[in-house]
C-alpha cells in the first residue's frame, strides 16, 4: 500500500515535458516488457481514440485517449509492486527512474491498466487505475485469466492541459522523433510499433520511417562523430548521429540530447549556427533544389553522462544550461560541440549560406552604412542571424562598435594612469590609431546621414503626383522642427547646416514659438510662415539672424494686398528684438547694442513675379548666380538675402560633395 501525495508530485513536474512525453514513456515500458519475454521481436500497438463529437468544420475529431497494447511480460507481482513505489529502482539498469508514470497524470485525466501475465504456473489478469490522491494503485482486481498468453493494455484517457495533433501521421512523426534511439541502436531490434485508429484504419508502422523503401528519415554519414568534455582528469565522451527528417512541416533543425534511448531535450541548432535556421533540400542532377524533398537536420547526442544526469521526469537534465561549476559540463557546452560536428555533415549547404549571409551584410554596409566598413572588415560574421534585416545588422554592428569604444577607453585610462613614460611612448601610437579609426567611423556615419537628409530635402522641393509642392511645414521641419527651440532640442536633432554650418553651434534658437512674454508680441503670421532666429553667445557684439520660409512654388506674398510680406515681417521682428520685447529661453534680456548686426534670410521660390517684386518694390540686388537677392538696410543694421530653395540645396550639396566623394557614397 502506497502513501504518496500524488497531486503534489504531479504539480511539481517541470514544464519542459510535453504531451508526447508520457505517451513515449508508456511505449518504452511496453518495449521493455517485450524485451523481457522470449517471443522474439514482438509487436506493440498504439491506438488513438477520438472524441465522438463531430467537428463543425468537418475536420477530424480531436484525440481524447491513447491505448498502448503489448505482448510483453505483463504486470507480475514484482512489476506491480514496482509501479506502486515512488522512485522504484526495479528498472534502474534500463535507465528507469521510477517516476515516469506520474507525467501521465499531468496530461491525461485517467490511467488504466489491464494486464494478463504468467505467474506461479498459471495466467492471471490484473486490472487497476492510477490514483490521484494518496494511493498510486486504486480499484485493483486480480483474477484468473481466460487467455493463455501474456498481454497488457495501458490506456491514457481524456487529454488535459494540452492537446494532441489530430492527424495520425503527425502523431507518428512526433513519436518516432521521441523514441528514435530505439530504432537506430546498433545490434538492437526494436519491436514493431503500429499506430492506428480505434477501428484499425490508417495504420502506420513507426519502424518504417527509417526503412529504405519509406525513407522519411535518413541517417547522414559523419566523419567525426564523437567529442569529449570535462575538467582536469574528469572527461566525458559524447557521440552523435545525424538524420534528415523529410517534410518537417515548419519544424527547425535541432540537437536532441538522449538519455537511456529516449529524447530528453531538443533545441534549435540555429541557436549555435545561424545557417540552420532554414530547412534544406535534396539536390537534383543539375544541382538545383528539389522543392518536393525538403528536410531538417536532427542530431542525436548519446553519452553515459546524459544517462547519469537525466531528471526523474525525463524533461531535462540535472546540470545547468550554461556555466555549470558543479557538474563541469553544461547543456550549452554539449549542444555547441554537437552543432559544430553536425555542421560538417551538411558543410556544402552551410558554406553556401555563410557566403550568402556575408554578401548580404557587406552589401548593407557598402550601400547603407559605410561608417561600419572598418568594423565589418575585422570581425567574425558567423554569429550574425541568417537572413537578418538591416535593423538587425545595424544593431549588431553598433554593439561591436560600442564594445570597441569601451575597450579603447579602458586602454586610454591604463596609459594615462601609468607612471612609466616608456610605456606611454610605446603604446600611444597604437591607441591613437584605434581612436582615429573609431572617430572616422562616427564621421562617416554623420556624413552619410547628411546625404540622406539632403535627398529627402531634394524630394520635398519637387512636385508630387498631384502636381503640388510640399507645405511650408514639411520643408520647415526638415531644416528645423516647428515649435522647438535650443532649450528643447539638441544640435544633432536639427539640420540647420543646410543653410549655414555655423548654425550647428548657436546657443539660442527659436522656431515657430513665442520668444516674448505675451503672444500679442509675436508678428501676425499665417500657417508655417514663421521665422527661425539664432544667435551665438548672448553678447551685444554677436549678430542675430532671422529666417523666413515660404512654401516652394508660392509667390502670392508679393501681392499688394498680402499681409505676409516677408521683408516687412523680418524688419518688424528686428525692431521688436531691438525694443526689448523678447527674452532668451532662460528669461534673460537679449543684449542689443546700437551697432549689433542683424541678418535676415527669406527662403522661397524665385519666380519671375518674385524677382520683379524684389527689384522694383524692394530695391534688392541680384547675386552673381541669379539664385538670390540681397539688400543692406543701414538704419537698423540689417543685411537681408532672399534665396531660392534650389540655391539652398545647391550650396548644401556643394559644401558636402567632397565628403560624399571621399566616402564613396
């Protein structure tokens, strides 16, 4: 009689088991039962029992129960007592943990046994269920049997906490992968295992998956199939066998760690070698992929070390995933070594994928991110994801760049802290070269971004498909975001360099926002026709510069009835600043002297109408390139220019062209 808190035992089962774990456990017990008889190879039948409820969409009804029938030794008194003992050592030589049956209650509501066995000179029949409270065996009945042969039926009834695949072929494939070691062990003949519907239809022989005439699973030859891991004098031997799994249906290549002929853990190989991310294909005679013969790779790892350290539930191992200081060998150590040996089995395909990935990364750097040329030429690209996006490549290269910058800073600190002048002289050249390379990458990045900004700016000045120009707001935001100022915006966040490089480093910028104490002091301007004012240090000798943007293609502001005359708007703004009506973002008076210079710029499209207006009404003079006009208003120290959007773009292009050419972008 047992006395076990079965509910707690089941609740404490670790989550890495799946619904196929208990089914495989029962099948393995059936295999062992057959092995203990003298009937030869024997056979095992796995019957799926479906829900009587018909699915609305006409699909297969769900599988509710699994019955495993074998012709093995049966539940003799000895086997029965072992079943009734938690952590029984009865099958310890076969790798038994005395615990596997409890995983059945994690995924199925009921566990029933009906067994005929030969004992004490006669055949007996034992029937019982597995309890869920204190007793492991409940409702036991033992009687003489009418049969004259041993036979056991174990039923896992009513699926809970999970679901089984509906298609019989899918269930078969999952079970084959779970117990594959029984089919491939040298000099061992596994009993025939047949998966079938309750009415004996659609029978599938699991053993056939590896037979040449069926060829759903094929073993690959591996030149090097073993490796050793350990610390000091304690090393452990590991062996691998590599298989093609055809028609995998969205599965990925995996490394399977095996204990006592049972798969315990299976993890993706692409965690270690990214090129295994996609499935593979058999080749036709012309070398092209046969898309009808797709497969994944599954590598099975065997070792006494794995047998000795598997958990009772067979869902994981006792050693750690990484950096195991107790056992000395971790799961990732084993999987990493196995992955590299597996790679050799399909090296031709992997080499092609590695080359493809490298070309993809180099192409991205060449065309999109030239600032990474120095980095990409000196790092190992093998850890980059296969078919990675531009964003993934950039993130990994930035990570490498940061790692190098940290290393450089550390080296600099070491040199500076050294009291030995000879060490300083010896190392300074090398560290200076590293600093220069890092700075060069930053400069390339910055210049490349400028090129992208200029291309966006160029597009903003073109007519769209509707025959319209971009709004003032759109082009304004490219140069400097509206409703922003130097107190809320870093210099890297604007593109005032398009107008003048000096504008990158001004200390006070106001864009489309009040600069005074009252909104009534702001010039009465219409949508987006706002100015950008900038200045260096708040000293009376520093000039104040004002910008006015007008929508590309627009020239109605020159009409006599217009209230948006940008020349007069700029003059009024200058006078307001001179009169002390505006303050800095910190609330300080803007220091203005009688001789403080002012610069005013209006950016617009220089139509013939605008040119005539500037010449006749405003007395402006044309610039030599005819792409701008200028005027000196001496009474308020204001120098004004009216320039075209095209000139703004052309001048910015010209200033940056040499950098683009040098960088090959």
